[in-house]
C-alpha cells in the first residue's frame, strides 16, 4: 500500500472556496473524509492514488477536517471556508510586509485577523513538468507575529476583499522576483505560441546533468574571479574601515565627493570604492543614540555595500534594490568625532550610484524618517519626533580600491520558461479558487512586442488548469506603475519601454473576458523599482476583483473611448462608467485631491519629423478633455497621454480617485 498522505497545498489554517466543488487528493488505499458533518469515502486506484471531490459549503470556520485510512488519521485544524484568490508575478507581487513596515507601521500592530490568511509557496523551480505538491505547506493568518512574512500587495488585496465580503479570504501567493511571464507558462502553451526560443531552453536544461554542469561552470568562473578580485582589493586587505578620518584628510587619493550622486569611476568594468564621512556628536546626542534603538539608512546603493561605524560592522546588502537600513548597536557611537565607512562594489557595466531622494541619515526610534521623498499618490507622514536625526548626505571622502573586468554573470534557473509554473503554480491546480491577480511585467519591458500574446495565452492557460474555478475565472492584471530607475530626466530613461508594456497589458485585458485592469500609473516611485506604497495597488486590484467577480458597484479606471478633431483641437471622450472626470492641482508633482482645476497634465503629440512636443489638456466636461498644441504648422502623428516610463505630473482621475489610463492614439 502507498504511504497515506495528502498532496497539493492542504495544511492547518487553510481557506477553502465556499459553495463550490473542490478536491482533496493523495496516496494510500480506501480513505474517508469527515468535514462539517459530512462523510465521503473514496478508494485508491492501482497506483495508490485517491481523490475526493466535495463541496465545503458556505463561508465560516474554523472547522476541523479529518481524513482516515486503514486506522491512520490526518487532522487539519482551523480550516476556514470563504474566498480564495491566487496572487502571482514577480518582485512587486512578492515584496513582503517586512519591507513595508516603515510605510505602514500601523498595519504591523493591528490585532490578529484570522479571516485574512495566506500560503506563501516556497520558491522552487522544476523543468520536468507539473508538480502536484508543495513541500511543507503552511497557511498563516494575519497577526503582528506573522504579517511581516506576507506579500504586501496580496495582504492589502485580501484586506479590502475581506472587509467588503465579510467572509474569510485566503491567498495563494506564488511569486518570485525577476521572473518573466514565460516562467509562469507551460511548455505546451509556449509551443502553441510558436515561441521556440523558450521551448528550446526547456529542452536544453531538461537534459540529464545539464543544469548541474552549468552551475559548476558558473561557480568555478565566479570563484576564480572572486579569488583574483579579493587578491587586489586593497581596501579590504589593508582594513580601510579602521583608518581614522583625520589620517585621510591630507591624502590626495581620498577625493571629496557628494552623496547622493552617481559615480563614473569604472566605466563598464567592475571595481570597489571606499567612502568615509565624519560626524561629531555631543555627549547628550551620543547618550540618546546608545540608549535607544538606532538605525542608519543609506538610501539605495548600486551594486553592493558594506558599512562600518567607528570600525564596527553594521550591515551589508548584496545587490541594488533593497533599501539600506542597518541597526547601529548600542555603544557604537560616542561623544566627539565618529567615522562612517562604506565599501561599494560594482560587478559590471553601469555606474556606482547612491539613489537620490532617499534617506541618508542616522536616527533614533522615536524620530520618524520616511522611506523616500514620496511622489506616490499615497502621501507620506511628516518627518520628525522627539528623538534625534543626523543627516549623512553632503560631503564625503572617496578612494578607489581596485578595478577589474566584469564578474561572470549569475544564472537563475527559476526564471527559465515553465520553471515556476511547474513547481509553484501547478500544485494548486486542484484547489478551488475564485480568481487570480497578476503583478508582473518589469522583466518583460524590453520584450514588450511579445507580451500581449503571452499574457492572453497565460490567462487562457490558467483558466484551463484551475479546474475547480468558474469558467472564465476572474483575473485582475496590475498595470506597471511609474518608474525611472533613479533618473528623473526623460532623456535618460532608456531601459526598455514601460509605456508599451502597459499598453500590452491593457490590450490583453481588453481582448479577454472577465478580466480587469488595476491602473497604477501614479502608484510607483521614480527612484524605486519596488515602491513601498502597496496599499494603492492591492486595494485597486481588489476593487477590480469586486467589480468583475462579485458584481459590486465599482467603476473601471477612466479610459479613452474615442477621439474627435476640429482642426488642431482634439476632444478625447473618456469612459468613466457611472463616475465623472476630475482634474486636480499638483503639489510636489502629485495630485492634491483637495484642489480642482481644469488643466490636465500629461498630454503630448508625436510629430511627423519624430519630435515629441507637449500638449495642453483642458477638462471641458465630466467626460471630455480638449487637447491642443502651441506649435501649429506641423503634422501630428500620435496623441499620447502619460506615454512615458515615468510621468512626472498625473492629475486626471475619476471621482473615486482612480487615475485615467495611459494611452496612445494614432492620428
């Protein structure tokens, strides 16, 4: 007899989809399921596999569930029944609440809410076909002890759903940073799209020993590079972190620089720079820092860093995007002069960068410092408090330590085609769900031409595979927000086409039934690929889910429905559903919802000669905007709205404060 066990994602604390047939399966022989007073039996097939289909009934819980087999018993405790959604995508779908704790400190202290529950599928790849189980699945409820491990986007999505529907909400969080859309699609779906470059890669890495051989080759190359690099990196060899600041003042090799800034020290090569700064503290300041929890923030640094305070190591980060937030242990700072040392390593092409409009400071726990100078639609609280803060921006000393050819690249097999679909998504296919939300596209911005077809096919695939979901399972796509990779100047935004990717997302949604688009064009940060204000994205996705899956009276974000022209004035009619358009004045480039105007920002014309010129937008009715340009004797080719990686001023919304959807109209 096969070992008696359940498969899939069943565990204590799970949420089952209410009032619909679902499935529990596993191995053993004859089994009996007891749940909510109902008893169902099933017999295993010749291979020892059994399956029970059942309806868990209306919302409620917690309940116990028992499965017995030949005297053995598996008991699942705290089983809830309610609404179950899948949340998937790349890093912005994955980003955990622990990263967001400074943006939402109040959320981290809320009482436990057992009606918001989540399983975070362990990150694992597989190229050998659909897997049927997750190793050691764990469903958890939201509480001060567990919330930090939850996806921020998925948490706020579930919170909105739970408050509106009044039933338990469960989230299957299957997401992985950096993953392209093809990682979440089957080999067969990619074959149907005739995208052989992806199916060829599956074949390549499916050959016995291919992955192991490549891993060994990469590891050997990196080990060799690291050994050579470390042998010439003078700063570490000579312990520059211990050099007193006074000793470098007369050393001409230590040059004066400013942080935050971008440094062109190495061109396309790798290298290391060391930076030092001296701060002076009074005895009272030193006492405060040493008697309270103290944090050092150094914004965001490209690529990796190590930081010391008075020669004492306080933290390191191995790649660009996480914010540098390090704890300074009590006793580290002293009255008088203190030295802060940073070692920054760049592994290849690009600049060494300290991202602007990020916090660079040391402060005590009773002083609030915002995670960023916020251009997000969510306003930041005022900085300040009863504690103290020392600003670390401004003048520093900098010295190069070494330079070398670029480090051999990494290989992330979880990003390979079908790798995450097989291992992280497929185990949930036999679990009944209400729908799915999808937050992905950053990794495909340079491949936008294929994205619409891929997203349409992925939606079709998931609807086919989640066999216990409703036909045309509801899906919500979170459109990419504004971002500029730390470059505010439009001419420097040369890293793929986010407007085209956003348009591909919208077009895919338009071409599939029962699919919603959460417009997030105002919910990003120009200097942060991972904007921490996830309340907006999760809530807007929930509003779309409530609209398409539960027939709640929410409107879509306004979108351009038609365009008429009278000479050089174009009138755009927006579809706002049952709502109306509003234009708001901008404060610090962000809409101020307390002050209305009739001026609409964000329009531009593409001319026949290839130039792009700004256009004037004017709100002339509850649904119409007139657009014109000062330059008259030219031929307009396209009219564009927010057609930019990072629109700086966004002020056209519905009355519910949903931003108008970016668009491009060929004229």
